[in-house]
C-alpha cells in the first residue's frame, strides 16, 4: 500500500510540474515561464563515460545558478539522475539534449536511422519523465552542407520521426530542435516550440533577426538556445556589456527565453579540451567573471529590462451586443500587469445586458446610440487620456504582458501604430478551431519582418496624436473595413506601422457555420466600401493586392502550389539561407477568386442550354472541372495550410468541415461584394463618353497656362489627382515605360497618356497631353467566341438557345464599349480639369494681391 501511494505521489508531482505551451509562451501550470537559462557542458567524460562533473560540483554550480536568479539549464547529452535531482532541488528546469551523429551523412542506411531513433527513445526512457525536465532537444545544428546534401524535405521528415519517437515514450514532454541561421529554411512547424542558436554582436542586427525568426515561428514560442561572447578575444568587460543588451533585446522582442553560452569556460568537444575559447560566466576554477554580474542584473528585470519610461496607454473596447464574450475581455484586462493604463468601454447602443456586465469592472463605460464600429472607436479616442490608444475587440482578451510589449515597441521605434498577432484560445472548441483554419480570418500583413501594411482591428494600437491628425476612423465603416482604411491613411500620411509578435491577444472565432457565413458577407460589404474609397488599390476584378506578405493559417492554396527555392549561396556558403517563394501565376490565381463561382455558374447555365442545342452539352465536362477545381483547392488547403490542435488533427470530421469552409467562404464574400456594388461589371470613374473615344490612333489635348510655372511632374501629379478624384485606378509609368499615366476602371479597357510642356518664356507654358486606348484582347476573344457560338446556334435553327446566347454576347459587347468610353473620359477629364484649377488659382492670386495692396496702403498711411 505504501509503494502504491508513493507511485501515485510521483505521478502527481510529475504531471503538475510539466511544462506546456500556450501561444507564444511556455507555462508551468498557469504561470508564464520565461526561460532564464545557461548552457552546461559538454564536459570531459569520467571513467564511467559520464559527461558531467561529479555530484558535488553539480551541487555547487546549480546552487550558485539558483541564487543568481537562473531557472533553467541546457545540457547537450542525456544527464544522469543525480543532475536532474539536483536541478529539482534548486528549482531549475533542464533542457535535455538527445545526442546522435548529426554531423555525418546519417540517412545513408536504414540501419543507422533505426539506431538513431532507438537511442533517442532510450535517452527519453532514461530520464523517467523527471519533473525537472523542461523539454527534449532532438538535434542541434545539423550542418548546412548535410542538409543541402539530402534536401530539406528528407531532413524535415527525419526530424519529425524523432519528434514522434519522443512523444511515444513521453507524450506530455515538450520537444524542440535547435536550429541556426544557416538552415533557418527548415519547416519544423510540428515542434512544440522553436529554438535557434544566434550569435550577433550588435543590438540592431540581433533585434531584426529575432523579428525574422518570430515570423518563421508563427504562433509558437521562440527560444534562443545559445547567445554569448568569447571573453578571451573580446575581454571580460566587453563580454559583460554584450550579454546585458543581448538579454534585454531577447526578452524585449518577445522571446520565451534564452540560454547564455556557457556557465563555465570548461568545455570539451570532439575528444579534446577546448582551451582557445572562453565563453563562460565563470572560469574553469568556477571564479565569477564580470559577465555573471551583468547577466544577473539583466535577468532580474526580465522580461522588460529595455523599457525606461512607461507611456500611459488607453485601452478601448467597442461593443454592440457583445455580452456573450465581453466578460472574458474584462477579466483579461483586469489581469494586465502594465503599470499605467486605463480601460474605456464604448457601448454602441447594445440591446443586451452588456452595460450591466461591464459595470461590474473598474473601467470607464460610455453609452451611445448605435452609430457603428468606427464611430464608437472615435468616441473612445476623444475620451482617452493616454498617449497610446490600444484597441481590442469585445470577443478577444489580452495576454497579461500585452501592453508591455506594445510599450517596448513604441519606445524603441518611431512607428505611429503597432499591433500583434491574434490567436484562437484553446478552449474555444472544434468548430471555432476549424474556422480559425478557414480563409477570411483577421490576419496581419507585413512588408518587412518589423513593418506592417495592415494590422487587424482586434489588436491595433496607435499614437493618439497621429490618429487625431488623420481624422480618426471613417464612420462609413460600421462593422468591418475600418482597420484597413485607417492603416492605409496612416501610411498615406507618411507614417509607418510596426508589428510585435508577442503583443498578442486571444481572439474567439465564430462558433457556427451560420455565424461564419454572416461574418464573411460583412467582410464582402467592407471590401466594396474600401474599393469605392481606394480604387487605385484594386484590380479590374475588384481584388486587393497586398504589397506585403500575409501571415496566418487558412489561406486557400492553388492546385499547382509553387515550391519555394532555398537561397544557399555559392557552394552553400550563405550565412543566412532563406526560402524564397515565387509569385503565383495569373492562371493559378484565377480559381482562387470569388468570381470563379460566377464563371462556373456561366458554364453550368450554358451546359444546361444543351437541352435546347446539343453542341452545348460539350460544356458539361468544363462545368464539372470548374467545380472540381474548387473542391481540390479546398482539400489541398486543408492538408497543407491547417494547424489543428492535438487530438483534432486526425479527425476526418474536422478535416471535412475545413474543406467545406474553404468552399463556402468565397460564396459568402461574393454575395456581400455584389450586394454592395463590388461586381466584375461595375464601372468606376467618369461616365462613358463616346466623343473622346479612340480606335487605332491617339488624340492630343492641349492647355495654355500663364498663371504660374509648373514642372512636368507637377502637371502629371495634378492629372493623377484629378483622375483619382473620379474614383478610377491610376498607375504611374515606370523607368522603362513610354507613357506617364495609365488608368483603368473596368475589366476590358485601359487608357494611357504621355505629357510634354512647351516653354514660351515669362512663365507661359503650352501643355500637351497625348492619350490612346488599349483594348483587352481577352475581351475581344471572348466576344468573338460567343458570337461564333451564337451564329452556329441560329444557323442550326436553335432559336431559344440562340436568343439567350445573343443576349449574353450583346451584354458583354456593351460592357466592353462602355468600359472603353468611360476609361477614356476619365483620362480626358483628368486633363481638362487642369484649366479649372488654373482658373481657381488665378482668382486666389487676384484676391491675395488685392489684400496685399490694401495692407500696403494702410501701412503707408501711418507715416
């Protein structure tokens, strides 16, 4: 009975002390665990082939580590039990290295691979699920030439087999692999968290590279498994100085922890004592170096040693009928550990008990009539006291250090706005998890590793003075689209937007197919509103092309997914070897557009006309193929671009639901877009005018100017602004183009123009602008094909089918003509409005001259 109780006690002790991952951080129970570690070894083996110091030395080392505030130790080989017991006594966690011969061509034989897997398992068994274990590492820096020799896919597959081998023995144990910059391109997203050895000796380089590693890691924690500096070559004081800012940078940039390399100068490798490097915090006789004191001071302030002045932040929550989730938001905000902030909740005319729930918390509640999301956000802005405004949605709640990371980012940059990731809470259930892996979710778009093009409104902060300067949020966006619009206006005003990967919030996803459908329709409406305000950012089909890269899960992938290319450098010599993803071709992208469903419908309708005219039955295979493309894309996306939680990843029901969401989402978006005017057949800009239409030659417009001299660039900018004012899309000519301005406002036609200016002296100018139309060959081909089919149907006396086809052909032809006439009128109007601007400027000059003359007379009259 005593033995049974003792066994149960060990199991309980082990389970309660096991580490787990939540978002970007590690946790012990419900407490965030920042790794403040040091590497230990490798040491010369003793007579029993143990690669660690004796128990007495380990006791002294670990005792000093614990006294100095360290909480973790990294070993490169499997530690003996006495080391693990000693670590537990001193409350140190151990990262256990599972060594194998990774510096040779280890995949050449099946026997060697099986032996490596067997020894890795034995190493885990030897540790006996010890409560001192932080995690297991299944490798450390496989050399880049070895990876290049086998190819990334084989290395990734082998490391995944080692990961599974560890999980078979210890399912609750955390598993990682220690990578380094030369093989950063390895896709190891199956790991519990990511580790990198990084040695960069300037704060700027380290800061930028950590941002890059965060983007490679996605929503998983990032740990720097080795940082440090050799004191033999750089001196003791320099080592101390560098380690201080390295630690501050590592934690300020949102890493889950780090290990300083190394505890002692004593180092044994490859059968020899290494005596020409001194990376230790203590020397070989265990005498502390200045670096130890510097590390201790930096660790004492973890995780925010880099924040000197905490800015006052106003957290703003806007809600309409959000009582189902607002309590989570309030509870999360109450737990924030930031020292200087306020919370403002704007109740946008809710009809539920939201105000009653919010009144239970120490926050400022503002009740308004229902005016929409943007108006509510502006209300929060006007009532905020903080210099930083941090917006969070009523269906999200923050990490307890959310504001700290935002403050760190603002203090160390000049960005006008800042945001971070939004991650689904693990407790949200399987349907919400599937929705999180479906297209159309709130994602961030990054132009670089640190600069964003767009930040979702559920986790968006901005300097108050900048937001006031650009006029706040646009009230036309009542439910969505406001964040995209405000990000574009911030950038248009000349500011930048930053991104901090650990300033995260937990964001509930829709928990039913009906709610998801409604949300995506709303996003479709927002797209229509954005396109009407920002037509230059959308193409002829009405699709936005982001300049940056979109991060997150759930994107629908094309059938022919292009493989990324690894930049190895000449003979594999590049220090930072990254994956470069080639752009998808136009034909690859067409089936990804919501309008593909309209095209499929057209094929289906024409195939049905086969009952009236037999030759059209040939379109049935085309129609079926177009539907098959949609389904296959959904399956590929669910397989390759999905991250389900453990226990859900092999459930076919969740897989099928994600496939269904990939199919449903474009339909919902398309419905919302069409209902609000964003259609492929829309015409933006000036009305169609046939008098300015050109067929096969160009036309020239002229303007005599004697108001004030202007450069060619100024004239073109004025023409450009005039066209933008017509809500048409404008593009400037590039370095090798023979045209200056191109405009497009429909599917089938564009117009181009080139400008020159004659100089006539005395600030008199004769401005000439030559323009011409460029017709869509694809549109002409489509009209030609439909005309031929219609003709054959009528010749075959299929009058009903012929009439329907004739109507369709006529409608497309009319669209073609109207597009051409409208786009030419846009470019002509853009030029002819120059005269109105000059006339207005002339009147202002006359008024100004008259005012100056009157002031002169008054001045002269005084004497």
